[in-house]
């Protein structure tokens, strides 16, 4: 009886942990990046050039963080 319970518990734990091992959804991340780029273009028409420059700098910072994260994930 103990072996059956241990086996069932192990299978359930393995099933739950598979989604954690799957990694990030890169297609979804790319889609969000493209939407952000479109938003920046819309803001360019609504706000001044200084605001657009700040947004571009934030985007660059975010892209740098994503690259670092990707490198850490590959090396980890």
C-alpha cells in the first residue's frame, strides 16, 4: 500500500513540475515586444520627441535585461 501511495505521489509531483521545466513562452514574449513597439509609435504622434526618447531608452534597457536573462538561462 505504501508503494502505491508513493508511486502516485511521485507521478503527481512529476506532472506538476513539468510546466516549470518547460521554460518561457518566447512567442508570447516576442508578441508583447512587438505590441510595445507599436505603442511607442502611437505615443510618438501623441507626445513630444523627448517622451519617445525616454521610452526607447526604457525599451533598450528591457531588451538588455532579456538578453542577460536568456544568457543566464542557457548557462544555468
